[in-house]
């Protein structure tokens, strides 16, 4: 299984890997490619995740953004403050003039790729977007394999080469959704981190989406600005999707000191490592974190309802089970009437979203929806993480 055709190139979200699966929304969870082994029957409870380690170089680690748990609270707050400093026209300054950043997209993107490329442009840097399998070689990420399959290049060489030509690398590599233990280990992100001698930015990995998390936190600071009840709710979908966004969201909102409620049907538990991180952040930052299967009760008094579909931990690697009507649970689609249980509740979603499957039209198109505010915040956050990767403090270079 090459990175571009399996874990690293899997497209379990709306973002189907065209090169590997032949088309967006191709059938089958994760868009398995020919030659992949049979879907694993891994049903293991999603236990603690190993820590993703960057190179031993502490300075390099401090400029990389791999998983949220790597950021201490000071670094988190500094990134959000820098995002505000760089918002709007204040971010259109050549703070990174002459620098170059590569993007390795092993899965499709609209917002992330655009934010990265526009942020580089705004800051005077050059962006090199690469989509392995479409314009650059398909990649293998595992060590010690005989590369006699579809992959033409190993991630070690690809990242090693890029690191000699650019000042930072962004990487998107979704969960494979076949083997829970494999996904928990963040194999592609970890392999890239080991191979890269320049800062590495996680543009969504198996179990985290730190840029989306920062943008969502920023959006909530802007729109609400005080401690509130935030419900992160599971939503139905026609395919099993990764857990990166809900995992990112609960960690982010807990770190922001909100009263976070994670609502999902039984069988859709997030990994223990994610729940533990959210609980620890809530305790440290003065909020709360609870998990419930009672969606109606969860919405009572909510200021924010954040919807996301994700696959069942119980049926990991079994797309047919996940897609069954019983598991799809259309009653969990978020509707306007759900928000009416809340307290002037806003609706949030990272996008892309399936209308009238995840959320009804009226809510998505209505005045309580913050989806465009969230997307706009991605650009502000991207500018901030690029500055951090370059070791540039925007606060020290405020326009006069
Ligand atoms: N929310 C998000 O990351 O969107 P893209 O997949 O389009 O980048």
C-alpha cells in the first residue's frame, strides 16, 4: 500500500483521492486501491495514541505544528494572538519575503490548500503545491517495504528533497480507516517529521487538524468571546469519515475553557487519548468536558452546535457496517429545531458538508451559521503558523 493509494492518499472524507480511486466519492471506505490487502477487521478499542515525535531538534519542533497536544497553552494563545495580528490587510505584508514553502497533499482540499497558498502570497513567500499521483510521484511511507507496488518514491526521499529546497512543508495525510492502531500512530505524519529537516505543518492527519482547530477557536473568540456551552455532535453520513476534525474540535474548545459536550451514538467513541487530552485541558483552563449519547439533552442551553460526521470505532475497517441504515442514523442530522433548544445557538462545521445529510439547508443557509467565518479564519491562522514556522514574530513587526 503506498502512501498515495492507502493511508496517505486515502480519501475517507468528501475529499476522494482521484488518482487512487478514480473519482470523488468512489465506492468503498477510504477509496481502497487495487492491490490493498483485504479490509482489516480491527475492532480494537481506540486506546492511547503514541506521541508523534518531530526530530530531536527542539528549535525545529517549536516551529513545527504536528498535533495539538504538542502545543502548550502559551504557544496556543500566541498563535491565536498572531492570527488576529495578521487578520485582514494586516496580514498582507512581506514578513516572509524570499521564503519558500511546499505543500504535500495526499488527499484533496479546497480551504486548506487555498489558505496556505494565499497566506504565502500575502506574506511574500512562494508556495509549491504538490499532489502525489497527480503531477508528482505516488508515495510510500512505511519503512522496510519492498516497493514493487504503485508507489514510485518513498516519503523519506520526497520530504528530504523538499527540505533541501524550501523553508517549511505542509502535509495532509488522512486516516486509512482500516487499522485503528495504525491510524493512532499517525504513520505518515510521523514518517514525514522524521525525514524533514525543516518545520512541518500538519494540514490534517489521521487524528488531528490543528489549523482547523485554531480557526474554530478564533471564530468562537470573535463571535462569542466568553465561556459558553459548545456541543460537538456526531452527524450522519453515507460513508465512514475520519475522526480528525471532531478530535481536533473537542481538544480546541476544551483548551479555550468552554463547557464542551461531545454527543454521539454508542459505538462512535473517539480515542481515549483525545478524550483524556480534552479532559486535561478543561481542568487546566477552567472549563468542563462531558460525553453523552443523549443528543436532545445535549442541545439544551448550547451556545454553539458543531456538527461533524465520523466513522464508528466499533466498525473500524468495515465500511459496509458503517454505511448500514442502522448506523447512518438520520435522526442525528442537525436541524434548526435542534438549535432552538440552545441559547442563541450558532451552527459550526469545518466544511465540506453534505446538505440535508449532515445539516439541513435552512440551518446552513441561515443567520446562525458560522461556516464562512470559520473558513475565513483559516487564512488568518495559516499566516500565523507560517510566520511561526519561519521564526518570525508578527508582533515585533507591527505596521507603524
Ligand atoms: N476544512 C477543511 O480542511 O477543508 P478542506 O478539506 O477543503 O481543506
